[in-house]
C-alpha cells in the first residue's frame, strides 16, 4: 500500500480543536483526496469522524460540533489505484486497556509483514492490511508497561520505513518523524496552543507561526492544556533520507520543509534546468500547476524567451492519478489542460514540468501543442528520470509502468513525440534543495534506497531496527 498523506495534531488552551484541525486538513488537501478524518479527546473520552471524500465533503457542522475536546489529530489520505477502501481511512483509532489511541500516518513501512505476523502470533487481531494498524498495535502493547515516550521509542526500534505520525493517546498529542526524516512534519505555535502538521502551509492557514521542523528520529509531545511542548530525540542517525520529491512535486510551494521554502527550491531547479540543458525557443510555458515555479526560474535564466501561460487548467479536475486505468488517465489530461492557440501557433515551444512518471501527460501535451500549431515542442523536466518505484509513500507506479525504467532519454523523447527532451541531474537537484545528496532519498531516480527493501539496492550502511517483538520483552 502506498499512502501519501497529510497529518495534523493540535492542542489548544481553551477552545475545541476540531475546527482548526478541519482547516489544517483543508490546507493539506493536496496530500490526499480519498478520505479525511479527525479524532479528538475531551479529557474523558475519544471522539472520531472519518469519511471517504474531500475534507469539505467528509464533515458537516454537526460532525465538527460533535468532536469535543481541546486536543486532537487529523488525516487526509491519498488515493491509490485499486485500493479505494474505507478500512484504510484514518485516523486509525483503537481503545485498549491503557486508554484510547488515535494514529495518523504519512509514509509507508517496509517491514510491516514481519511485524504483523509477530504481533498476530501474540494474539493481536487486525482489521486491515495497512501498516498504520501495525504501529497502533505495537504501541498499544508497549503502553501496557511503558509511558508514552518510552512506548514510542520501543516501537521506533522495531519499525522500518517512512513515517510522519501524529498520535493521540488519551488527551496527549504527539508528533513523530522517522529517523531518516523521509516525510515532512513541522511544529507551529498558535496564539492559544500548538500544532503539528505535514506542511507549514497548514500552520499559516491557522494564523500561527512555524516553530521548526520535527527532527528526524524525534518525538514532540504537546501539553494537553496547549501551553507548551516537550521534545525527545529518540533515535539518531548520521545521515538523513529526506524525500526529494516533496520539494519537486508533492508539497505546496508555499510550505517550508526542512528549512527550505518549496517555491524557492522549484525556482532554483528551473534555473539549473536552463543552465544544464536550455534550448532556444520562442516561448517557455509551464505545465500547470506543478511546472509553474520551475518554468519561471527557467524563463528567468533563459532571459530572452517569452514566459507564457499557454496551457489552461480546468481546476475542477483532480490530480490525474485519481483515474485508475490508462484510458481514463489519457482522457483526464485533455479534460485538465487546454491550449491557448495564440501563444502556441507557429512558435517553437518549450514546456516545463516537474516530472515524467508514466509519460501519459507529456505524450498528450506534445500532441496537444502540435495540434495547436507549435513549430517544435521541447520538453524540459525539473527532476531526473524516474526509474524505480517508491516504497516510501508516493504512488509512483510500478517499474513496468515507468516510462524511464527501461528507456534512454532519447527513446523517451521518441515515445512522447517531442523534438527534444532533457531532465535535470541528480546533483543539481541536491544543490537546489540544499542537502548533500547522501542526505536525500533518491530511490526513485537512482534505484538505491536509504532503507532495506526486499529485492532493491540500498545506498548506505543501514542501522536496522530490532524487528523481533519477543526480544524486546
Ligand atoms: P505521467 O503523466 O504519468 O508521466 O505523470 C506525470 C505528471 O503527473 C506530471 O505532470 C507530474 O506533475 C504529475 N505527478 C508526478 N508524480 C505524481 C504522483 N505521485 N501523483 C500524482 N501526480 C504526479
């Protein structure tokens, strides 16, 4: 299961948490459109509401009013082809001997099977095949003997993979980021409380200020009365494995992730793209919306080329990946983008996008631009070719579906029908993000991951968790 999601956690001094969580989920809607959910705690009991659909569809006024309590967590879940399933909607919640537990997870564990079967042998019953439930059961088990932070530390010693979590254990909310820091998680301060969220844009939406990123391997516990928090560095690694694709595609441009404003990174990526493989043309145009910041950086570096919006986006069409079949995906590109003929007719056109996954979008766009009268179509991509799947939470298609998995750049150019095609180098990506390339997860573009994944190569000496539940007793 590939879950690319958004998580939130809130503790307030003197007002219900449900509404700010609801707003924060709205701000994170781009991270997941399949389901939305909120779990709160009022000091006595837990309340929850989880539903399929967009945030605006999942809650009405009554639902928000019923979610009593000044602390809570929220979740939006990304749609994945074929697995539109309410059993996987989150937050996951469970009541057990030492209290109630709610869990929101962004990321993907890569040792779930081992853990699930170990826990099942110990008598734990599972209701879904998701990895979040495995984390919840493991935590619930530890909480019988340990306090919250110790229990989280023990679980972190067993799970391997990517996770940014917000957890509600009774009236305590905490945020946890995996030791590689693969998925983003930030801490923000509100006038009357604290908030944890996948992206800083959610904090802005609540009128708060960004305190800092939750550090890789760190847990941050919010005081139930919203007045303070405590930080616990539970696992330390020499190197991080931040997902580069968050900056390239997934996160909002107005979010700051690990100290870098996503918009700035994308503009720098665009500039680097021109420096590495600029081509002379009459107009430079973005593939909206994801290519916009890249194209403005590229056009600025190109100097004399005109920057034009030549493709109009129908903003009511969701991300193309919501379409489960190839036919539907192809139709969706035409539904989503329509060319403005005047800016294209008789011109040499360069289009800029952030990435090519299956090649559907670029193939359709090249055809669309030629139909609109383009003399030539040059495609520039602000990331390296995606050659391998993502196991850490981004729905990136399987190897067989990835257009770059077994083709050279020139073969891809031919397949998509462009006059020229160039991608950005891995080093330029690392430079623009501002991290050493060894501190990024580049698995989908190098085929080497900062995690142990069956059948795949790794790019480092791994500090693997002790995955035997029995040993930890
Ligand atoms: P494709 O048409 O399969 O080549 O996908 C590339 C297009 O989808 C680009 O315009 C990207 O902006 C966008 N994209 C890239 N990665 C993803 C993803 N994981 N989920 C949804 N859309 C994506």
